[in-house]
């Protein structure tokens, strides 16, 4: 069992980081969680053929989590895949998939059908909290997490994957959440977003206007629907996870155009020491193994 970070960046484009995604592989079965930009490219860099993915599981339907969904399905189909992707996600996933594949791709699908290729292979289902998939070698469980989706008539979900080799938890986008603490209890790996800086960590940008650090972080008050480094460390420690990987990271050290484009939220180019500050803030609360996520990073969970 191992995990691959298929996108470690934010909702804004960054040549050095794709947007949200992680894959989990159990005994050769491949589950792709979210389909942000560069998902397929990062799977390939980790040695995985995207056309061999078995499940696509979405945390929510914001653009940075589904940006490559249609590209993923269509290119796998064009490359010869005919067995269906099994796709799960919160309310609205069936509708999103239908519009993505039969809307803007309708002409391509119609042309290919006339040539005897059939339709892109998907079996899509809207889901809620609870057991999502249960196979002989693994089980996937979902819980609701606090993000902006609630105001749009849908929910955001976090997931736990359990197998005989260990367990992985994928947070999706979320503020600090008791539901994630409960879901991640004792997990071998927690892949958790860290989109928002601590107060005073970042100079300029809307995300610098956050509440001051609270020694008693309130898991019932998720703020902007994202998590800061201190909050991340607090959540991981409460859950007693063995390893923590931070994702959904700002383009602080990226190329000038990426820094400029994201400046509304992340301000001008930050001092290089901001990453040291981020790590220190997490480790202030969390005493386990912690790494800052990178695209195509592979984390081994366990072997037979």
C-alpha cells in the first residue's frame, strides 16, 4: 500500500505544483482522490499509467479538484480503455460528470461513437458520509468536513482508506475539523490541506488577514474553510497519526508570474524562510513525522 501526491498546490496555477489530488494504491488497485490539474502527469512521474486507475473519488466539486476530470476520462478512453472508471463524489457529481463528458466533449464523443468506440467509460454515483467502497483488500469511508460547499447545496467529504497494510486519510479542503480528527484516529498517513497561513506568517494578500493563533484551537470554528499550519499540527496530534503530509500549498517560491497571479490571496513574493515558519508551526503541536508535500511524492504505507 502506498500513496502518491498527484497535486500539492493551491487553486491557482503554479508550474511547480499541480492542484489538488492524491492516489492510493492497495495490492495493485488504484484509487485517485480528486482530479486537479496535472493529475495524470504526476501519476506518470510516479510510475502509474492513468488509464489503469480503478476508482476516481472526489472530495468536492470546486474547479481545482475536478479540473482534469474530463481530460482524465477522455484521454484514457482515447488511449483504449473500455472498462469503466468507478466514480464517487458528493451530491452533484453525477451531474458534473454528465455535463463534462457529454457537454463540452459532445462533438468528440459523437464522432468517436460513429467510429464504433462507444462512450467514455464511467459509472458515476453521488454519495454521502459512510462506507463508500468495501473490497476484499480495502475499505473507503467518508465523513463530512467544513468547507464552502455547504453554501452551494452540496457537501465536502474527507476519506479514510483501510487495508491490512495500514490506513490513509485524505482531508480534501477543510477547516480544522473534529470529523477529521475522528476519521484519522491512529492512521498511518494523513494527507491534509494547509492552504491558509498562521497570523503574521504571510505579508500581504487576503489570506494574511486571519485570526490570531489560539492556544486552544477550536475545532468547531473552521474559519474560512481552510487550515493553517498551527491548526494542522493540532489536528494531526489529536488524531495521533503516524505521518503527516501537507498539501494545497501556496506558490510562495514559484515563478514570478505565478506569484503575481496569486498575490490577491498570498501577497507578493514571501521570504524563503516562510517554509521554515510553516514547518515550525506544525511541529509546535505535532510530534510525529511531518513533510511538506511535493508533486509525484510517493509515501509507502506497508508491504505484505
